[in-house]
């Protein structure tokens, strides 16, 4: 099964993000009609901030993984606020439109490190790249020389109220014809 650990958004934030994504999508399409055909927008009910991606994990490893992740995380709950959109990679052919963080980066960095220690103790390899907290809004298909980065860089967005990060969730992701289906495997509180 395919697993990842993430910070959830509450329902109010998911609704706000759905509105923000619709506004961003419309603005980008207004600026360049081709964008109607190149972006696969993430459904609001699947929005999350990924902390650790484990990939394919054998079912027999799940009990030990749950036990290793289950103790409450010794980090106080903290607010997380989203900021401006961006793209990755920068340049004329990005693959992802994302929303950066205006507040909560330090808390997410601490969560990332703590989860990394717990996962390494269970024998999981941790990504060596620096952690970059973000909320993925859309994944892009490639038309020739479409500079989405320049378009997204012109967008101004008002900050939404903060989300209280008070737990993380281990998710299972199962492919389906209509997109991945996420299921909660374990919820770990912060304390």
C-alpha cells in the first residue's frame, strides 16, 4: 500500500482553498486560455501538507509502523497560515502550482524532523532533499513554452485565517479511475 504522513486542513479551510483555487484557475485561464487544458486541480477534500512520503509499504510492516508513529508528538500545537502561490520548478515549464506558507514553517520543520526520526527507527529511508512545506493546488501537463510561473507570480491573494496544527495523519493512497482515494490509517496528536 502507498503511504504518506500529512497535516490535514479543517473543513472551513478546505472551503476557503476551493474558492481560492477557483479564483486562481479563472485568473490564469483569463490570462492564457491554454491553461484550461493543462492543469489537473487537486480536489478540496484531498488538500493536505505532506510531511513524509513513504511510498509503497508492505502490509506486514504496518503494525510496527503504527506503533512507531503512535506516541503523541512532543510539539505544542501551532498555527499554520498559507501565503502566495508559486510553481515548481521555476521557469517556463513548471509541474506544480502550490501555495506557500506565511506562518507555521518552524513548527512544520520540527514535525518533519520528528517524523523522520520515528520513520528511520522503523527502517524507512528519509528523503535527503530539504523539506519545503507547501500545499499542492494543481499538477500540470506540458504545452510548449507555457510560462505558468510568470502568470502565477502576478497573482495576489489575501491570507486566510490560520489552521491549528494539532495532529498529523498517516494516510493510505489507493489509485482509482477518478483519482487517488485517501484513507486515514493513524492520527497522531501533538502535545
